[in-house]
C-alpha cells in the first residue's frame, strides 16, 4: 500500500490500543496471569495514519 493512502488497519487513525497477555511468577513462585494495556502506534502505519 502506498504511503499516501490512509491506513486501512485503523481507518486513517494513527494510535491504537494494544493489549498484552502473559503469565508471570509471583513472589511465591506461582504462575499468575498478567494483562498490560497501552496506547501506541499502529503496527501497520506506526502512528502516521498512512498505510
């Protein structure tokens, strides 16, 4: 896709909400699910809004 066209992945918007799910160990060594969320650049357009 050309850099002149709006990013189809975000409908022309740049930032997107990311969510990461992992399993980590707590202080007792037990596995606990962890979810982290943040707003950042789209993986397709890297925040420019262009794809």
